[in-house]
C-alpha cells in the first residue's frame, strides 16, 4: 500500500561493505523468498526501472554524483544477494552429498 505522509528514512552511516554483507545474508535465503513471493522479488530486484526513480528523475539529474553512488550501491546489493543465493546452493549441495 501507499500513504500520503512523507517519511524520512535514515539508516545511519551506510558503508558499502556493510550493505554488501547484509544483502549477502538475505541472499542465502533468497531462493525460498523468491519461490514464496516471485512477483515482489522481481520488483525488488529491478534496480533501473523503479517507479520512484522515474518520479524523481529531475532530482537524479541535479545530483549526478549521488545518483551514480546510489546505482553503485543498488548494483552491489543485487550482486551480493545473487552471491548469497549461489553460496547457499553450493553449501546445500555439499550437505546433501
């Protein structure tokens, strides 16, 4: 759902490595999540064509350095999530053998 209120989302000091670790951890159970919520998973994995980016395209153009940083972070999160999924598959395969 959507609300009309404005929300400030502040996660403190984000560091690329801490975000990577968190997404890797999430990725380890990502296959189960994607099986249970396939539509939501695909929406969340879309790092380019998100409605919020399209709604705020002027802000993204006004702040090119922040925009590049944001896409770098999102790409790294997606890479970490996929790496976590791959790692979980390898570990599960080893346990089953």
